[in-house]
């Protein structure tokens, strides 16, 4: 276990091959998307632990936990999980004001859990599957669980899913999401269960924009001042 207080030391430990628990103290400013190798736990110490200016990238990695951090003002994605990375857990973090996606789970990533996070001040929140043309890599993968997250005035992609099955979206709170809540597209299989939707005109879509329809089961959700979910 190590404690880091500056970006250079933090990125050095993230790039080592050995397993580490990396404790982040204070605000660390990075650029672009910086790689995190396998077998790392990155955990913030206290409410001021922050990654700002850039994001974290998992490329063919496994066994990574990211917990109790605030992500702000990323130049690209705040967290990118891609190229068959698997067994990743994003928990108790706060995300906002990035340039692109807050969390992207793409290109054959698998076995990912996103839990107890707060998403705010952003449009493109979370994407599962980056392209309608990538089914050959994504089918049979992109198995993701989202639970106990707060989508707080964010516009869309909570998540937007292509091909992934099963994707389980349960016990989340959606409030004032201007475009939509969940979108299942390109034959994805999504279970939307036990969520609370408030002031969301389109809580669930099957198909969106240029993407063909996906399959959706919705059950046990609460809809307050919302439109009808598509299933």
C-alpha cells in the first residue's frame, strides 16, 4: 500500500506491473487518458481526493478497483474501460464536467460494476459499446451491472448500451435527465429494475438515434412525472 500526493508519483505506481493499493490524498492534475495496469486498487482518502484535467484508461487490464475519488474536467473520458479489460469495479466516486464520456465501457470489455456513484453537470454520461459496427467484438461481452448510482441532472447515456447482455440496471436514482434515462440498442439485453425516475420524459428507450432497437425488461420501477418506458 502506498499513499500519493502528486500526479507524477501516482502515475508511476499506476504503470507498475506489481499489485498495489494506491491511496490518493488531495487533488492530482493529470492530462489526457493515463493507463492503469492490472491488479490495482485506487482509493481516495477523504472528501478532497480528486483526479482532474485527465482520466484513467484500462486497456487489456483486469482486477482494478477505483473508489472514493472525484473526477472533474477530463480532456477526454474520465474513465475508459476497453479492449477486453475485465473485472473492473467503479464505486463511490463523483463525476462531472468532462469533455467526453464520464465512463466508457467498450471494445469487448466485460464483468464491470458501477456502483454508488454521483454523476452531475454533464451530457454523455456512460456508454457501453462504442459503435453499431463493432458487434463481432462486443457480442457475448459487455456484461455490466449499475446499481445505487445518482444521475443528477445529466442529459443522456445512463447507460446507452450496444450489444451487451446481460446489463443489469437496478436501484438507481434518475432526476431531471433531459434527453433520456436508459437506452438499449443493437440487440442489447438490458434489465431495468427497481429504479426511481423523477422528471425524465423518456426513462427507457429501445433503439436510439441511428442505432437499432435493443431488448428491455423493466420491472418494479417508480416513475414520477415521467413518460412511458419502451420495452
